[in-house]
């Protein structure tokens, strides 16, 4: 059993509060690219402990932009990179390592045939092409998310249609990319499929967006299908006069669903938006998070503690965007937030929990690197906190908090710790001395650590 420390200062008031985790610090960051624009959209940790990343490159390849596949080791150092595409526009939006050690990529191409078509690429473990397939006809099609299914085939979702009449598009293939069936959802509207996952029952959950034919306002569109892609139920979340947009969804451990995107609470203001549903899509709760007038969530994952982590972008100062990470508890309440960026635009598109409280992020940076935009990977070290029964904190009659042992910060607040010279310090590495706690941007406590 852990010891508590009882202090005997005059009029000592004891209090205890649950763990409040601190935002992680960066273990490493890497930029990738040439002298033009290069972006990472999707990332996954591979079985060797490294990472596979897909996006597009305008610095390398054959066309105006090419699908760009990048393999790194566990430290983010490049092992190899590959480009795919023709003479026009090509991009990859989603990648997954397959059971044979290779990779499956979905995106779009304008290099082959008329208009935009969905591009599906299967590679071996070294990134060399095994086969490619295109899907689409007279309409414009894009593929946004792909997953290998339990039968070793593939399922992907995207959009198919015209500017003012598009539908959620779902394609199921065999292991060679041959079409087994297709489904389209959303009549007489503008609809997009952005995220797809095979669910525990063998069916699929698809998250996307739905709007009227004029495209004035979007709402979140969630579709649950059986194993053949036939709809079991569908839900729309939002209001008819303000945007609600989904970019990512995942089945949760209780077979409900978590959806991330953004909401427009008032005209021209955007907040990160999180929707938690039960197994049949009924809303359990919603949360919005914002640091500025323009905050958006691009990817969400349930974490090992049954909470959630979201990555996206925000505008904290001036007009430039920063990578924005939010960690929540199981109820969607904020545990910590973190931003990364420089003086230009930077954003995060994909996040994965690697170990307990260890995260890796893929996106882009215009602030650092070689070109106008570079692909950007960030690995964040474990978030740290204090176990609930580690210490007791008290106040003496002079209003100063006295502690013995680690420093516990207030629950649910954004806090920073400064030493007497005004330098920011790591809460886990403070030595005996005098410190000041900044809570929600204001100095709220003076702390004396006695040992």
C-alpha cells in the first residue's frame, strides 16, 4: 500500500483528487519531402515496429501529384518510399498492412480514363506493386478509406457522383481486387463516405456526410450494413442550418461507435466534434472542443483506457493552423490537449496509440522541412500523472500549498508549472522549492515542495 504524507502546518486543509494526466512531450518528429508539396494522410504501425504512411507527393513521381507510400523504422527514419500514378493527379488517402505483410492503399486517380476514379493498390512487403485496380465510370469517384476484411478481401468507401448529386460509395472486393458487390447510399443529395470498418458481426459501419442538393449544410451520416452491404440502419446527426461533418469513426469495445469531425456551433466558427453512440446508432453523448474559431477533428481512436484520442487542427494565434491533439476519458471529458506547429500551416490527419499513452501522428507541415509542405510524423511519449493515493496536498494559513512527494494538479484543468524564475518545468521532475501553478491561463496556486 502506498504511503500518504500528513503535514502538520497550521490550519492545514487536506484534499484529494483523481489522476489528471499531463499532455505528452515529443519523442521525435520527422519531415519528409522535396522542394514542392508533400502530405501524409494515413499512418499505421507495422508488425516490425515501424510505420507505413500514405499520402501524395508533388516533389517526386511521374505526374502533377502521385500516390506516395513511405516506410519508416520505429524512430521514423526512412527505409524506403514508392510513388504510384500517371501523368495527372493521383493521391492515396488510406493505407493498411495486410496479413501477408504487404499493404493496401485507396485513393483516387485522374491519370487513367475520364474524370476521377477510385484507385486501389496492393503492394508486397517492400512496397512493390502486386496489382492495381480502378473503379468508376462516367461520374467522379474518390476512395477515402480501406480495410482488409476477415475473408482476406477488401472493403472501401468513398464518393461517387457529380458535384451536386453524389452518393456514399461502398465496394467489396476479393483478395485480387475484383469487385464482389457495390452499394450506393444517399439519394438526391451530396453524400460522402469517409470512414469504413468491418464490425464484430461481419457487417460494416460507414461514416460520412449528407447534405441537400445545394450543399448548404452538411450533417453526419452513419450507416450500418450487413455482410453484403445492405443497410440495417442509418442515422443523421446534426441540425439543418449548421454544419456537422464526420471524418472518422470506429467501433468501440462495447460495439457502439465513436465519430469525430467538426461542428459549426455558430456561423463561421468550427469546433472539433465527438459523437458517441450505442450499437444501434442512438446518441449517448456529444462533445465539442475548441481552442479558436477554426478547430477540426480528422481522426479518432479508442484508447486502451477506454477513452479517446483525436487529432486534427486548430488556429491558436494569427491565421496559421497547428496540429491539435485531444485526449479524453470514456465520457469524452478532456484529460489533456496538445498543439504542434510553427509560423505557417500545420495539421494532423491520422493518429494511432502505439502503447499505453504512446501516440504517433501523421500529417503535414508548412513550417518545417524542405518544401512548401512536407509530410510530418510526430511520436509523443507517454502522458504522465500521479497515482490517486500518492500524496496529500494541504494549505497553510498563509494560502500557500505545501506538498511532500509528487505534485498533483487539479482534475480537468489545463495546467502549467513554473519555477520562481518563471521557467516552465516538468511536474514530474520538480525538486524542493517554490513553484507557481497556472490554471486555465491564470496563476492560481503557489506551491512549496518540502521534499
